[in-house]
């Protein structure tokens, strides 16, 4: 069997496979819902209602989308340059740690200085955490997939140590939890009285900035060239190593911002369950968005809606909320296949 | 010094071999995939699925070896999904592998919740018991360390031997290795690179799942959500450390496991009173990264690893 490129794909060729991928995802989810004793229509109806049914639930979806926009951007930036950063989870926590270190009373700064400082420090922490594996890749050829993955485990243990040691809240009654941020270090709400915080706006701005970098700057051009063919990019005079390192700094920085936004905007303190896998879900978000920064925003909202909706569906009729994770993983696999099939056909020899 | 006492005790080496066993299965599985040219990042999820499938089958009434078979089949099905996407369609092995890990893990947790909706702690099964090999288990030190393990551990070492023989001494093994080194040459011989690679990934994934099942059927007697805990990723590092050779990979797994057993014991000594326990738990992951760094300069990596093969294309 071999793949044969399609010269000029028809509109049907470009639309039908992705549509089938979405249909297949819902088919898989329906079958699994049936297995768990839930009527698929009721399940999807409740997911939709749970995600968008009320003002509260819509804001909840937006809040849940916020860290996913950051991690999705982090992954999209890296994957576009074929830098396989699977360590956004650790980079997120690195950003959160720095936010807590600076924002719990160590510095007596007003909010307009405190917040940018925390955000920059969080970006720096995330960026530096990815710089290690990126250097190992460029210097020694060590595959970054495994190193970034292993760093997730290492860094979570480090956070666990911090929360039981140096960063432990003295008033925390023994729970592994940091002290709360001072009011100056808290991101305010977008609209007074509503739960949505400025992190969401920051996420949208970040998506715009990444889009501008991708389309309007030399770095954006170089990142794509390195991702498409590093060897050819090198021949064309692009400093491949430096581009990879810059990509790593940008990607890690974006993931670090996710940690800042979650602690400063939503939680107010650091715990070990700050992220239920935002770093990994960011991979799905980025892939569903075809690595496009503005697409990441939409994909993150979609993914967040499924998560928020599935939680409320699960409470209502008892179909496990892991259905959401299954839908996303299968959507990812079906979608990458569908996108291939818009450009190639499989021929038997 | 109590370090020497630890290193000379049979119980320490027995623990090392026990900890190494799931790694041996999964490392061999990954090695077979990579030797055929496919990086299988589904390993972590496949181990989770295997751990659950084997355990739930035994809980449902199958004998222990039946559980192992169910785990193997579960892994092979997941391997078939991986290889269908990554081989004939040539999709990014990174994306497919991570997608499969997410899918297998969430499917496992979903099934767990559906089958056992109301339990606070998972039910226990009667796991594999140690089998003392006659005569050999009476040898000093080596006896209790190596020859008083559970049958699944022995199976792991036998599998390593079999894998080495098949890879290096049979036409099948030659075909698998060639598919990972020079697929065009394989195609020129009239063999199907697609079939060889898909077969290798499917079988390799089965072994990974048995590695997962070792945790629930032999090391422990129950299933927990965070049971696999990065072991799959460690196995990928072990394949590199073992330079893609079964014997060295097993050696690497045992060394790694010895280190893991050592850090558990060191936690209980004077050092453990001073150093936070998280540092000990980090060591295995750091060790894996170190292994990758140390081995990075050697060029034994299969030449066509991660390179999709499309017939008629150069």
C-alpha cells in the first residue's frame, strides 16, 4: 500500500474527511455512553447544557479554556518547529511556583508592578525549564519527547517538596498548600461580579501575539522553515539551532503564563492539583487547531466546553466524565487521519 | 556503612528483579517496535490498559495466565490502532503515540468507573505467588534473589532470550531489523514493509501491556489509577540505554530497578532523615535522562526510525 498525493483536491475532498472525523468521534462516544447505560442524546444534551446552559456555566467554560489557550499555544509554537515539547505541564507549574514565590508578600509592590513582574517571572521559569531539554536536543541529539515527559514527573515531585517545605502555608493546617497571594498579586476580574478573570484576556492577547510572530516576523518564518525541513532550512542559511532554542523559550514561556494565570487569576494559591493535565490537553488543543494560534482559542473553548459539560453531565446521570477525555483523544486521532486524507489517497499496489 | 549491607542482601536484589520485571516486558515491546522503525509513544497508555485489562479479567473469574493473555490481546489491539495510523498512513509517530496514550488511559479509567461505579477502594485478586525453582533457589544470595520470583518474572527473562534469538537468528528477525534500517531493501526483496512494521508494533504493544499487567497480577494485587506512573516513558529511555539490543536493555532495566530499590531503602537510613523523600523519588527519572545523555553520542539508532516508508518514493 502506498500514499498518493492528490493534485488538486476538490471541495468535497477537503470537507468530507474532517466531517467524518467529527462524526466518528461522536459515534465512539455514543457507543461508550450506551455501554455505561446513558442515552447518547441525553448525554450530549447535558454536556451542551452543562457547558453553555447558563451565564455561570458559560463563564466556567471560558475560565477552563484559559489555561488551555496558553498550553495549546505553547504546544502549537513548539510543534510547528517540530520541537516536541510534551513538558508543558511542568512548565506550567514552574510559572505557578514563581508567581507564588514573588506574590505572597515577599515584595511590597503595587499591583501595576506586581502583576507584570509575576507574569514575566513565570514566563522566564517556564522558558528556562524547556531550555534544558532543548539544549540537550541541539547539543547532544537527545530526543526531547522523553526528556520533557520525564521532567513533568521530576518537577511535580519538586513542587510537592516545596509545598511540604519552603513554600508551605504556615496557616494551612498541614495541607500541602502554599500561602495565598497578596491582593496586589491577584489578577482582577474582567467584569466586577462575574467570575471571569483577566487571565482570559491575557490568553487572547497571547494568541494574537503568537499569530503576529508566526505571520509577520522573521522568527515566525524561520520556525516554520525549521519545522518543515531542518536540513533545507540550514542550507538556506537559517541558524537552525538558535531558532530551536528561541522556539523553546517562547513555548516554555507561554506554558509558564498558564501557571501564572491559574494561580493569580483563579486559585490564589498553589496546590499539587493546580493542573489536572492542562499540559497534556494542550497537545490535543494544538492539534485540533492545526497548530494555528487563533484556532487554538476556538479549540480550547471547544475542549473546555466538553470538559465542563461532561462534569455536569456526569453528576446528573452518572456516565463517567472520562467520556470527555476519550472524546478528545479520539477526536485527535481521527482528525490527524482526516487531514491526511484531504491531501492523499491510499492506493493498493 | 549500611549501604554495603543493603547491596549484599538477597532481599535487595530480589526487589530489584521484581521492580525490573514490568520494565523488561515493556522495554522489549518498545525495542521490537523501534527495531522495525516505529517509535511507539503509546507505551504509557498501553501499560495502563494492560494493567487494568489483566486485573479485571482475573477479578471476573479468569485464571492468572488468562489475565496475562487478556492483557496481551488488549495491548495488541491498541498496537494495531497505532500501527494502522503510523505505518500505512505514515502519520506523525509522535502525535499518534501521544494520542494513543491519552485514548488508552481515558478508556481504561472510563471502563473502570463503568464496571466498578460505587467502590471507594478497588477489589483485590489473588496475585501470582513466588515460585522457588528447585535447587537453584537454594544457592546463596543468587537463589533467593533470582530463583524465588513469581512465574511472570521468569517469563520476562525467557521472553528476552526469545526476542534476542528471533531478532538475530531468524529470517523474521532479519526482516524486522531491516525494516528499521533499510526499508527499501526489504521492499526490493518482495517483502511488505507495511506488514512487517504493523506486525512488530502489534506484538510489541502486546508485550508492553503484559508489562502493565505485571503490576496488577504480580507486583500488587489490585489496580490504581496512577499505577504505571511514567514507567512507559522510562522504558523508552531504557531502549536507548540498551542501544536497541535486548540483552543490554534487560541489563539496563535491572540496573535501573536496583537503583530504584536502593533509593527506597536509603529513605529509611540516616540519609533519608535529612534529604526530603521527593529527592529519592526523582532519582529514577533523573537517571533515565542521564542514561539518554550518556548514550546520545553513540550511533546505534535504527536508521529508519520514525521515517515512514512509502513504496515507490525515495
